[in-house]
C-alpha cells in the first residue's frame, strides 16, 4: 500500500509498504477514507512529541471502512464505517486506574508510536473503533480533534449536567480554536467570541456565526474580568499570560494550546486567590469520541467548513514539509474515494 512514512527525524517520504497477510487477534484492517493533518504530526516528524518511533506512518485523526476483521472480533464486520480513537493507554498505571487514560504513563497512539491514518490502509485494534453510521468520512475524521476540545471543556467543568458559560472567549482562530468555539455553542454557551490577530481568519470565524475580537487590541484589553470562560488555543505564552486578566471573578481559564515545554508566564497568585479563579489544563482526548460523533451528526455544516483541503495522498507530502502561508488553509485532509 502507499503511505506517508516518517523514516527518521525530519524525513517524511511517500512509500510503498507491505500489508500483513493475516490479521492479529482483536484487530481490523481499515481502508482509510479521510485522515486529517494536525500540528502534532509535525511534532512527531521532528521528534518533539513523546518518544520517537521511526519509521512510523503518521495520522491520528482518521475514519474509514473496515476491509476485514480478525476471526475473534465481535461487533464489527467488513463494510462497517468507523472512526478511530488513536490513544492506546496501558490500562494499569495510576492515571489509567483513575480514568485519566490520556495521562497514561506509557501512552501509545496510532500515528505516533503505531502506524496511523496517512496510508491507504491501517491496522487498528477493534476496541478503538466507533461506528459512524452515515456520517461522511471527512466529517468523521474531525471526531478526534473535536474529542480533544470536549476533553478540555470537561476538565474546565463544561459538562452535560453543568451550566454552560454565558460569555466565553477562545484565543486562536485556527481549526482547533474554532472547533472549541463551536463546541461551546453546541453545549449551549451564550456569547462565544474568537480572538486572533489575522483578519482573514476572524472574517471566517464571523461567517461561522461567532463573535470576533482582535487579540492584543485595546478594545479587548479593556474588557477586564468580562468572560466567565477563557481558553487559549494558540500555544503562545504571552497570550496565555494576558488572557488571565479577562476572566471574571469565579471564572475559568483553560490552557489548551501547546506552549513550548520550557516556556513560563507570570501570574499574580493573589488574584487567583482573591477572585477564586480556576486555571485548568487539558491534554489530548479521554474516550470522548462517542460524544464528538454525536455533535458532528447534529452539526449544521459549520464544523465541516473547517476542512479547507481534501487531497489525494501524493499531494499531502508538501504539507508535512512547509507550513501553509495562506490563512485560508484550515484543516487539511487526505481523502480517498
């Protein structure tokens, strides 16, 4: 089969790889129909995410059709349409026993330590599959990044049985920031604002029905203590530092973007104490794919608009090598017919 493969640090190639003649117990062979590119894939390529596992086929945001299942697999059969939960926790460490499988001390993942979705086929444990019904494959491939935002919202106390924020702001109008903003709307949040410095991306956010603000502007800085929920999806430490001042008394700040590991910010502990602020973090997803699929099935098409490019495999390689300069580039997917 053809696949994009990382053969070493900074070395992506388009390769022809063999398929296993027999399926291991508990596994299914998936014909990949849509696989989304994530910044994590680039971090894996350059050895900045977890332990390097070269050679590896990247891609952890994918959906497809089951080609075959091992003899012991129950509940799935050839022809089923599925999305993949890429995380492979050990199930026995302290975090796993607490239900925090995303914080597993020996976490593995398809597309990171195991071959993932940027190939024509992918070998996946059947217990990592979720049926998608008649949801289109490109939408279903959004389930993983959407699940990450849902895990973040859950960590911040935005759950089905709790009140939704009345006035929320998300910093970053890229695909993941917009997914978070749309997730907040799907969960019943009142006003949801997206802040960014790029006018084209703010215009796109506005077209999705979101309020917008220019990050770092005087107009936004003047809204001190105005938002009951503030989230960063930029990974820029300076943005994280300044957003704390926008949180209202008793409100929540979610650190969702991936800041550099050694970066630091300055906050005033007295402010956190006196105003009873909640500052929370979130990493990856934690069995949130089913809820993500529910939201995608109910979506009115706005989340689907986040996919700006649907490309064949041989046109994907440049996106691993060069950061897109066009602000209109949002979620890039490999799709097959």
